[in-house]
C-alpha cells in the first residue's frame, strides 16, 4: 500500500510540476506493472522448485511445516488517507482511472489463469499429483501381492490336507468333507485370479504414469498379455469338486498293469507353481526396491531392479541361509509330489520317508537302486531332481570357494610375509653362491696340491646355489605379478596425488627462480641504460 501511495504522490507531483498527463500515466503504469512482471518471472523460475516441493510433500519430508504454507488469499485492509488521495487524483484523470482498473483486473485474475505452468485446468497433469498417485499405487500393488500370496499358499495347504486324507483312506472322494475342501480351494483360486488381474491392472497404471500416457491400451503389448495369460493359467489349475478317475499304467517288477487314479492327482501337483508369488513378494518388500536412494543410484547406473537382482543380492549377503532354504524347500516338495505319484502303484512309497530317501539320493547323483520310480510322473520328478541337484551343487561349490577366498587385507598380509621370506631366501642363495665361488678358487689356486673331489663337491654346491637363486627370483616375479592385481584405486589415487603435489612444488620453485632471474635482468638493463656523465 505504501508503494502505491508513493507512486500516486509522485504522479501528482509530476502533474503539478508541469509534466503532461501522458507522461504521468506512463510513469504510473510502469511503476505499477513492475511488481507484476517480477511476480511473473518469479513464478516461471520457481516451477522446478514447485515440482521438488511436491515430491517432498509426497514423501512426507515437509509434513510438519503445513503452517508455513503461503495463504492463497490476502486479507483485504481498509483504505487509508493516501489511498483516498489516489482515488481523488484518478477521478480527476479518466485515462489514469481506466489504466488503474486494468491493473486491478490483473490483480483479481485467478492464479491458475496467470500461471498455466504446472497449474493447468486438469490437476492430473501436475508432477506432484502423479508422484503421489504413483506412491499410492506402489503401496496398493504391494498389498495386493501379499494377499495373492496368502490365498495361493492357503489353496496349496488345503490341497495337501485333502490329498493326504484321501490317500490315508479317511474318507472317499465322494464324501461331503472332500467336496467342501475342494470347494474351498476353488473359492481361494477365484479370489487369487481376481488379485492377479488387479495386480496387472496396477502395473498398467504405473506404466501409464511413468511414461505420461493417457490411454492404457498402449501398455498392453504382446509380452504383457502373454504373461497375464500364463499366470492366470498356472493359478487356475486346481482339483475340482467331485469324484473323477482315469486308468494309469504302471511298470512294477517287470509287469505292466493299470490302476484307477483320481484326476485330482494331475490337477493338484501343478498348484506348486503358485510359489512363484514368493519371488514377487520378496521383490516388492525388498529395501533395494522400496528405497528411493537405491532406486536413484540404480537408475543412474541403468540397473533393472527385478527378482534376479534381488536374489543375487541375497546370495551375496547371506548365501548359506538362501541355499539352505532353497534346498530344504525343493527336497520337501519333490518328496511329497513323488509320494503322491507313486503311492497308488508301489506300497513302498506310501511312507514319506522312502520318497525322501529316493529324492535325496537322486539329488546327490548317487542312486543305489533300492527304491525306484515306477510311473512316468515319478520318473519325471526324479529327472528334475537330478538337474536341480547338479545346479545346487554348483551353487554350494561357488559359495564355499567365495568363503574360503582371502580378503583384500588378508592377501596384502600374505604377500608381505611371502615377500619377506623370499628376500631372506634370495640373500641366502646369493651368499651361498659367493661362498662356493671362494671355496672353488681356494681349492684350485691357493693350495699346493689340488683335491679334485673337494673341487667337484663345491662345484655341485655352486650350481645348486645358482639354481636356488634363479628359482627364488622366479617366485619373486610371480609374487609381484599377483600383487599388482591387488593395488586398489585408493592407493593408486594417493600415489597420483603425491606425484602431482611434487610436480606442482617443482613448478612453483621453477616459477620463483624465473621471477628472480627476470628481476635481475631488469636491474642489469636499468643500470646499463643509465646515461654516463663524464
């Protein structure tokens, strides 16, 4: 208000001093429009800062400072005497009054109309809104993945219970309890399929937000559609309520026979493929995936945060625990599936311990032959167990080799000790060469009668000393070659820094010497240019 009063007083003073009305109006317009131009420039310059502030609000970094937000509407104050004076001057000048009305109309224009950058008509195009929506979708996707894993594991557990009760002949497939358990499995499967569809819908929405697209059909490529179809097909397989059977041939003691097997057996075993949901939950709950700093560093280094990267990280952090969990899980699942396939054909496999023995022997690639699979299902499980055993054995060897490997500090200590020992051996070998040389010279030149046996003995020792000296030098060369690979970047940087400091110091000394020489030359030239008077 004081600035407006000063502008008005200045304008009235110009009119009274003889300035023309046009000059007065131009001056008033320039001074009144200057704050508005500055505010426009300020709003344009703060667009990036507004985006950063929105991102901090989404992450909760500026939550305690809500009271410091700028109010959108300023409190209107009552006019003062100076304002009344301005109004009187405006009434005296109609052109100035019209310009003031235009300026007031600009003041009352809404902020969204004056600053279209970041404040469009649709709030969905704002970066802060998209960041907040992205974070909410991340949390929702995590919850849906957790629910999908719970329902998937629940269906597997109920299937195992129903199969065990049926194989133990507690009740037949036509009983009410069997139908009830299978109906429960069907309900959980339907819920699981709905959760999988919801998960992929959230994936599509996140893709649309990340790539700033409006039409969700752009994200539906062939790979995504095939992935959704495969997941739905894998999770949809489950034993249906009812009693259905089929004849299954078996080869037992070189005789081929047929046994009636329930269809539920073929529909129950593929339910273990639902365990892939564990990897998805591990990825979504990993600190590497949820932490903003790690994701930023990964984006700068072009690292894709997927399940493979998380498993590699876990194998690096705790390889023993991860291998133990994987081995035990594969062992138990393969043992139960082999028992389910072979229990209708071989009485030995009715006991779970026999199936566990067969799986463990096949896993270790031994195979005693006391218990063998009789069906194609059991043989396929045995082949898969052998392949998984070979892979897990390779992982165990790699982990043990990494554990037995020396660290960088231990390698430095080992190389230092070996270098000390080789230096001592080199000195001893050199001393032996000198000693045998002196003894050969002594027994050939300094005696009256040459003893050939002693000379030959010292010559043998001389050759052995030379061979030992060469061997020690070769070992030192190998040690230096292996030690050169252990030079880390920190040591190299420190050496380079010391060398650069020496170069700068020598350059400074040379510069000071050159300045001294230049000063002396200037003194000599000044003395030589002085006029000599007689």
